[in-house]
C-alpha cells in the first residue's frame, strides 16, 4: 500500500511541477512555431504514458498484493493482448516521430529567396561569412586554412574575393527575411544553437549542414554551442543581431571583404597576432574588453603587475607573456585555474601574439 501511495504522489508531484515550473519555453523569435507544437505534442504523449503506467503499477500493487493461501494462475499466449500492445506501441511511435520528421523536412528546405550566411565552428569561437555583391560564397578547402585564413577560402577563386568576413563574434541579419545558415566545423563536432529561433544543427567536420528560419522580431540573441567540444565549450558564445533593413545594410557595408583584408594585412599594428589569436580560439578564455573570463583579460595586461597563486608579484612584460603562452602552467595568476593547454607555436607566432597583446590598451 505504501508503494502504491508513493507512485501516486510521484504522478501528482510531476504534474504539479510541470504546470507551476518557471522554467518553460523561451519566447520565440522566428517562424518555427511548429517546433514548439511538436515539443508540446511530445510532452502530452509521454505525459499521458507516464501517468497511465504509474497509476497502473499502483493499481497492480494494491490489487495483486500477496495474500496467504492465494497463488497466481499463469496465463500464456494471449494473442489478443499481444496485438493490442503492438498496435498501441506502433501508434505511439508514429505519433512521436511524425511531427518531428515533418518539421525537420521543412527545416532543411529553405525558400529560394533566402539570404545565406555561413558559420564556421572552431574551438572555441564562431566565424561568420556572408556573400559579397555577386550573391555567392567563394569556394573553400581545408588546404587553405591558416591563421590568416581560418575559413579556408581559396585565394584563386574570384568568387570569394568579395565575400564578407565578419570581424568579431556578432553577426547581423535583417528582420522578416528568410535566412539559410550553412554550417561547417574546423576541428571537432559543434552545434549552432539559438534558443529563441528554435533552430539548432550539428556541425560535423568534413560536412556542410544547414537549416533556415525567418527572424520575427528585432533584438540581440545569444548563440551557444550545444555539443560538448572541449575545455572551453561553456564559453563558446556569440550573438545574432536582428536589425531592420537600413541598419542591416549599414552594418554590412562596414564589414571587411576577403580581398580587402588581404590588401591591408600590414596596416594594423599587431594584426597578425590578432588573426592568430582568432584562429587559435584565444578569445574563448581571454577577453579584450576587460570582461571576466576563464583566463585574465588582455585589456591593459601588458605592463601590469599580477599576483600569482604562490603570492609572488610579477610584472607582465614580454618575457612573462612568452612564458605564459609556451608553458602556461609555469605560473598561474591568482584566482584562475591551470587549465590552459600548452600551445604549439613557432617563435615568430609567439612574438606576433605578444605584439598584439601589447596593443590592447
């Protein structure tokens, strides 16, 4: 009797928690209401099954409990019961799978007029690329991936010279226009996920996956990686900004192109180091705006006095920065963990990173 009562209380508690829980769906910001509908249908089917099974077990515990002098009579080969179970299971599986498969089929079938942008996932940051004036993305190949070309764009492909390469971890898209997202991974499995858009897709090395959506309200929405991709996974974040059409055009015009970046490669102090830091995913742990992270911020770091875990005070000079990059576990700044992996960099690359850090005032 006690076990039956516990099962009933579990059912009542689960239903009450479901209806009173503050953790519910994030307000939607795209056209994919079908995602919510499929999820709610799944909740309803599994919820009914959960309640029915637990109440049946409670009923069986009470009705068929042990009684002295009473023995159960075994029954074999009930074809009618077996057909009922097969039929009910089939209906349940179809009801669970059909809505999801239907929505997924539409998710990967974009309208012909959809705007395109590409996302390249890399431990532990995002790179964004949009077509230039020709409306097409240039060809890529892993042979061309380098610190200055993390996208792997083919320098000999004229179609890629005007490709827009977004600097930073924020991409803009226009309100109310269908957007097709092309997804690539440079190193390991990632997953591009924006909760408000109800869309996510795995990014598999060696493959190009895609989905589409239409943003339905203005705002700044956080991008998260939904696949465990290494030590900096939790910090692999970015933003998608939904603008009105004039604001989007203004932002797009300010972004550099592949050809423009190549032409100005030597104009910016520390640029090679900045590109190297972007290619190696340093921004996942070290901010450049003073915000806290897994590691010390690079803003104003050069020339600063830092206190180590052993209590010693160290002035951040070129020698200290080189040591911290090559053998990061040698000295740990107080308040941080020794989790930075050793970097396989040439002396020239280390010097480029040091020069870049020195420019971040």
